[in-house]
């Protein structure tokens, strides 16, 4: 057998054009109130003008950019509070998904242990998401991936990028609870799913959202 045939290739990283703009926001390349131009975005990140325009439009749909005339430019309207709204949106969807499993029944094992790779934009740009946030987002992807894939793509990637350690430093974000406390909350979410304790899961996710609020 050819030795090359036995080599296992790592999965390719999937990055959407808007991810480049999200990383720019996280790292302070674009700050609230800054202008974003399609041509500049394309040139800086090696995108086509069509891809750069899609990125600006996607950021507008997320509420992170105010779109200019013709859709060729925009003004950054994102703030850390915008990310908090995305977090609340994901949390509500996760609670609804778990409630759909049915009280008193155990969630399917694939829902709890769904294998997911780290998000492409986070890996590609060398960002680091806090461990608890990473597990929380993976849990969201496992719960919602088959029933609401569009929501997963729209919410989890921006959260991973904009809650990264780089974003915390650049934008002076300090979460209400320390990492150790947040990790315990996420562990409670997982154990409550395993045991079928839906009410406990709901309480844990509500506490976690508060723990991730910005002081």
C-alpha cells in the first residue's frame, strides 16, 4: 500500500467572508463608528469585491454595521453589548431545544457529546476562545445543528470571535464571573442534560448568561 494513502488529512477550515470582518472588529482593526468599505475589505483580506460586499451585508444583518447607500460601505455599529444580545438569542434557542426533548427524558447522547471541530475563523486567525465559552458554543451547535443550522452559523461564529481573549483585551471586556465559576456552570449544563434534568439545565444556562455579562 502506498504510504501516502494512509495519511489522515485534517478537515479544511471553513471561513465565511464575514468572518474576516468579525475578526477585524474583535482585534480593533475596525472600531465602533469606523467606516468599512467593500474595496478596502477585499484588498486587505484577499477577497473578491463580491465576497467583501457579502461580508458587509452579513454584518448588517447581524446588526453590527449600518449599511451605506448602494451597499458598498458601512459604519461599524457593533459594541460588546451587541454580542450580549447574540448570546441571549442562542441561550433561548438552546433552552427551547432541550424543552422539546421532553421533561423527565434523557437527551440523546449525540446531543450531549456531538463532536464538533473548533470554528474555522477562530483557528485560522489564531484567536483563543475561553474554554467555558468554547464548550458552551459546541453544546449549542450540538443541540441546534440539525434543527436550526442557519441560527448556528449566524450566532455561534460571531460569539466565538467576539468573545475571544483578544476581543476582551482590545475592548476592555470583563465578564461578571471568573472563568472557574463559568466552567462549573457549563459542567452543570452538561450533567443536567445527561440526567434529563431540564429545569436544572434552564437554570444553569440563565446563570451562565448572567456570568458572561460585561461589567
